[in-house]
C-alpha cells in the first residue's frame, strides 16, 4: 500500500550526497594573473604563498612587461568553487618562474584538467605550460587574460600564435572578474566532460 510519508531512506541519501571533487591547475607564465584568478573566483579565503620580490630575483626572473610586479608565488595558490550540488572544483595555481617549474609535476598529480593563462604582453611565457599539458595528455583550455593597456588580440589570433588545435578551447577573460573566471572554469569542465565521453 502506498504511503503519503516521504521515504526517510531517500531523504538520508540526499543529505549524505557528496559532490564530486575535481582538481584543476591554473598555470601560465610569470605575472599572467594566476593568483588573481584563483582569488577572484574562490568561495573560501584563498591560500597564497606569495613572497616579496627581492634582489635575489634580479637576473633570474624575466620581469620584462611586468616591471611593476612586487610579489611572486613561490609554491602554490589554492582555492575552491562549488559549481553546483554535484561538483566542486579545487584550484591549484602553479608558480610561474622557471626556477619553480619542478613543482609542476607534483601539483599535476590527480588533476583532471588545467587552465593556461596567456598574457599577450608576454605570450611566449605560456609556451612551457602548453607544452607541459600537451605532453601529459591533460585536458586544458587557454584563457587570454586581457590586461588594461595591452594590445587586444582575438582568441583565434592567439590560437594561431600558439599553434593550438581547434579541439582545445581558447577564450578571452578578465582574471579579476569572478564571472569571467567562472566561465573559464565552466569551459574547462565541459571540455573535460566531452573528452571523457569520447573515450568512454
């Protein structure tokens, strides 16, 4: 006989439902806006490992185009964003300077995708990140961070300059904007889902 009461087991299951957690990397060249993107979109206070630039970086870090930058990430940035009831993204921002690239291998463990932030003032600085993810077969999107005062390029112009295949999304963004950064992340999630469906 049917009961008007709701099934307590169903209610308990809904309460105990745990959203899927996806680890993603935010990579790119030095000064491309990785720390800014993580901070703009994270729903928790982001963990940052920024240190003040010192004379030790002179002659080591390439500051051309970002001379005003006074701090740098020396380990990682960390943030979290809930996409919906079923999906949470954990963001790990990588350090951009070449002397810290050895950390990329550790940070990439368990990641399902990545965002490569491109800075059109210094486009060549994102080449190592693109190469890193291509060689590992890790899905990624290229997000062109549009800095004020920098020359404006279309997504297709950046795609051509970086020789990015059509299957990899390239989009323009403003890393300072939560809405813009979230759209970048959603584009990555859709790209990862499409890739998983294609290989299923």
